[in-house]
């Protein structure tokens, strides 16, 4: 049985090719990029261009990068309450979050590209100097993780499923209390 798992592990490892350990994508830092070796040329470049633009948007708030990244029919499959569905949703989220954390930045810690799907694990950092609901920031540092699964078709992101470590974020902001 262990030989079967070893063979499976070797198969998976050989199906993936690893680019440089630290890849800069315009202004967003990507610590590790893994791309399935079956993704060739134009599809690979179009997928990477869209995904890099999307995380450049999250890193800077630049809506021009967002427009390069997402399709008109973009769907957020884990839409939080109050956020508009569609292409307007990420811009809305960024504007509201940057009101609380103006120096928000993102580092992509791992990006795995397989076919039309890209999994991205990232870390957001900044300082809570603005307002979040009824809470005024006092400059406290924030650092929390998030993971996205995005689907890219024809060089644009059409779908996103995401999860954020909101408990850590809210504790750092002083909105959620840490219990002992």
C-alpha cells in the first residue's frame, strides 16, 4: 500500500513544475509559484497575467488592475453579506477595507495553477488607522491569511471562492475579544 502512495506522490510531483521560488508579479510579491506542466504557452501566460493583475489590485487598490483581471460575468461564490455580486464586488470590498486599513498590502505566499483553476494562499498586512463599523483604529498592525480558488477562462477570472481568517483580523482590530 505504501508503494501505491509513493507512486502517487511521484506522479503528482512530476505533473507539477516549480518556477523560481520568489516571483515578482508587477508589484505583488509571489513567494512560490507552482504550475502544472500540462499547461502550455498562451493559456499559461493568460492565466498568470489575469491572476497577477487580480492580486496587484488587492495589493494596491488599483481598479485598473482589477479591470484587467476579471470578466464581466465574474461570480463570487462566497459572497459576504452587503457586498455586491459581480465585477463591482471586489472594488467595493477593497474600498471599504482600505477605509479601515489604508496601507493594506498582500503577499502571495503560494500560487498553484492547474488547468483553469488557480489556488492562491496569501497574507494581508497593514495598520488599522481608519474606521471599521463603530471602531476607530489606533494604528495597530494587522496580519491575517486568506486563500482563494479562482477560475480563469479566456484570460479573465470568472469565478472566485475565498476564505479569510476574519477572527484573527477582528481580534487585531479590537472588534472581537480574545478569550482565555
